[in-house]
C-alpha cells in the first residue's frame, strides 16, 4: 500500500494487528473484521495477527480469514517488536489497544491505537500516529487512504 501526498510518503507492505481487544471483544471476533481484512488483503504483502491470545480463541476465530496468526509467549511486547524489526519497521502499519502493543506501534512507520469495547491502554495513545474509536474505523481508513491523508497532512 503506497500512500503519497504532500508530506506523506508511505510504502506499507505489512499490516500488523493485535487480537485481544483489537480484533476481538472478550475473545470473539468483531463483526466487521472479516470483510474488512478480506478487502485489505490485496493491499499488503502480508497481514499478521500478533497476539498473546488471552482467551485462547484467536486461531479458531481467524481460521477463515487470510491472515497469519502468530501466538507469542511472554513477554509479548518484545515478540511483537522483534517481528516489526524482522519485517522492516519502515514497511509496517500496526494496530493495537494494549500495553504490550506499545513497542510495536512505536517502531512501525504508521501506527493506530483503537479503543473498542475492551478499552485501550492510556500509555499506548501517546505512541500512536492516529487514534480511532474502533478497529472497524481504523481498517476502513486503510481501505480509503484519503482518511489517512486527511489525518497526517501538515
């Protein structure tokens, strides 16, 4: 996904997503997620879900969606950061809501904090480029880059 406009020059190849509280509410996949991720599949080389899988439901809930699920062991924040660094931070857009997402958001070229029903860690907000009231809204912004442009332009 290439976004170029005035001061904005992004070449995003990887969409990195947290699961618990970001794609799910209390461990159950949010209604909008499947359709939105299927729409975004062609815009990225790879979509990865990086999770500690608190509820133990991620793989089952995501089985029919074109994403790679990576279950991380403690400390999950370091595991997420390692993956960003392996892929190349300049190619990553990250979406999360928890404390263990801070390093992933800080390292990624573009980062979104989402609030959703399960809430959002207050410290995370200070490390996001953009904050959305829901993951559905964040994924919609990726589908329509004019939203991102309107939020990042100088």
